C-alpha cells in the first residue's frame, strides 16, 4: 500500500481569502503498490526514531509536565515552555503550582523553573477567542503570550493601518501602530496586548490507502475532487463507534482514497470550532511516515499538548514527513485563528516556525495544499509517535519547497509554517478519544 498522499488544504486564516482546497489531479500519473497493509502483518517492533527526532532531556521533561497538567485539570494552570537554549523548561502558573507538580519536576532529567504568571490558560483562552471572533477580517491569530502576561495577535495583510489601535481600544498612548510592526498596548479591561505583525494563513490533504485507513493518508471527495488528509483513528467514548478524522473545511460528502479505489465513507460528526470532522469507519492506530510514496508506518503511542519550543514533524498526506532543515518548532500556545470558509475562530491550537530564529520566521516550505487534517507528531524512544496536532492551515508562502514532492501535484504552493489544533480538544469536542497501538 503506497503512502501517496493528497493535496494539503491549507485553510486560510485570513477571513478575506478563500480556503485553498486543491482540486484532484489525474491519479494515473502515480504508480500504485500491492504492498500488504501493515495491520495484516504487525511489526514486532517499530524502527528506531529518526536521528534528529530523539528526545532531549528538556523534551522529555516538558512532555512529562504537560501530561501531568492534562491529567490534573486546574483553573490556575498556564503552560509549558522549553527554554530558548533547549536545555531547561519553564512552567507558567497563576499563583503557586501544586506540590505534586513541583515534586514531579524535581524528578525530571532537565531543570524546571516555575514562574508565577499574570493570567491562567483559561483566562487567556477566553480573551483570545473573543478578539478573534470580534475581528475576523483583521485578526489572523489571537494567542496568549508565551509567558501568559497578556495577549499576542497577528493581523491579516489586508487589515487597515489603525486596526490594531481599534482592537486595543485606544490604549496605546495615542500612537497608531501599523499592521506590520510589533507594538504593545492595553485593552479596555487592562489586558496587555502585542501586535506581532502581519501573518496570512491558508488552508491545506497520502494516496492509495485502504481499509483500515492510517493517519496521514491522502483522500478525495468524490463529488468535488477536493483532496485532504486523514488525521487519526479514534472511537466515540459513549458508543465505541470507530472513526477516522479529517479537517472540517475539507467538506462533507463521500470520501475515498485519492486513487478512488478504496472507500473511506461519508462524513458524520463535525465541529468547525476545531476544524475537525469524523467518518464513522475503522481506522488503524498508525500513521504514515517517510516520503510521499513511503510504505512505512509507525504506531500511535498517545497524544500530547506540546509546549512552546517543542520540535515537531508534519506527516502530511501530500507532502510526506516534512520539517524545516533548521527544525520545525511550536511557536505559540492557546491560539485562535480566523480561517476562510469557517464561520468562526478555530482553536485552541498553535502555529509553527523555523528553528532558524527564536520566534516566528519561515525558511523551507513544509506543507502544501492537500495536507489539511494531517497529523503533526513527535517521537517516543521506542519509535512510536505522539499526536501533538491536526493540521488546519498554512502560512508563510515559500518558493523553497521540500524536494521529493508528489509529482501528481507539481504546481501546488508550499508554506513554511502551519496552524494546528490540539488533538485532545478536537476529538474531545465530538465525544471521541484516540486509538493507540
């Protein structure tokens, strides 16, 4: 079974632009494979993780802290960040972190620093969502600051010059910041808010997969020819029904493998707030990995909400395993995005950036139209993957695309960064949970 993936539907975060769901191209230009589905012959063990994907001590520490926070909800929680030196971890908490978490931190391989934050994650989420919903034509993303001291927004390139001043309610000392420079103001309720500049997001779809479908497979809508990617296999908690996910903006109807030879099924439960929809069918708790035409998969060990500066990999249905040559890193947390064709802010989630700079820059294109819905992963020591995001949109149009792309889609643009939703939130919003290998 070939991994030939489909077209990334980079969903535009800019409300004024259209979601880029790529039309299907002629499948005849791709050769198919008769390889046996991995589920028919499960591997005795996974291959070792890529050499550039071995977790550092800081990665392990951030993961353990994130897992504890997810398992122990607390209204005062903030977030987790791998420090810029990639050697230590910072945990933000409104007030004093619980002693159980502090004791866990002492047992980790990397040093952990606890910082008292001005706002909790839940407070930031409420404020960021409200701003994204109120200004869909001006705001691309609204997030909590890295240190939870306020809010951070990126503006659409079409926003008027005084848009940020209006959003801040005039709390800028009379200044009229432009839509492209970093400027800090204060909203009417006293919340510090920073304009990080302009960033336009666009929506993004492997190829001849078949039942049970893997994550990162290229799929096609039969009536429109649009292509997207499968995300993960899961099940509805209340009923046990098996499901496979893709992105909401990919559209409803009946979906098949990109070749059209194998049916996936019709779209069922959907939620535009997290750009997710599910097809009620049996999927496999594995994801495609490697090149666009790879025959390799890895088992899914679980899922995680990634911290700031976590290194991640896209398993794009069209692009294959992809990341920037300097590394692709999580660069925001608890973010909301306005995406064309979706009737409200999408989130919470995060956007990524190149390791070439410490905040928001892009170098090599990592995603293409048709990758929408595909999984974003990190690796465990035993070679399995953790699902840390579901791809919704791309940003940072790049002419320097990853080599070895699917030749059936030679004209698709590529994007240096992506916006992804948290998988725990996305599946949970539909009463579902992840299947693990």
